[in-house]
């Protein structure tokens, strides 16, 4: 029996993708924010420069999570973006 993929929508481009292809930002019950793991209200974001910039500029994560999103969260996502893009370029 094959496992079915779980689809989620990017808060910026609204594209429907398998949740494993997206970044997950979670508003935790204690009011903090986390990336990838935890229980709470979640928002998903494509791992692309354009979606990240648009989300920050238009406050897409704040609206989806209904709370303030610290610059440190955007910095962590930006760092991930550069880590994956440099790993991809090294493989070529």
C-alpha cells in the first residue's frame, strides 16, 4: 500500500505542493515561533527567494499565523535558502 502525500498551500504563491517540499513555520501554544517541528498553527512557504521576499514584504506569515514574525525567522529561512542553493550548485 502506498503512502498518500499530504498537500499544503504556500502562503505567498498559493501553489499546492507536497508538504515535504515546503518550509513550515509554526506558532506554538506558548506564543513562540518554530520551524519544521512543533504543535500549533502552521503556515507553509515555498523554498524560493521570490516567495520568501514576497512573504516578508506583504506580511504573509504574520497574517497566516495571526502573530508577529521576528526578523530572526526570516533570517533563518534566508540562511536555509542559501544553504540549499549552494549545495545544489556544488552537485553540478
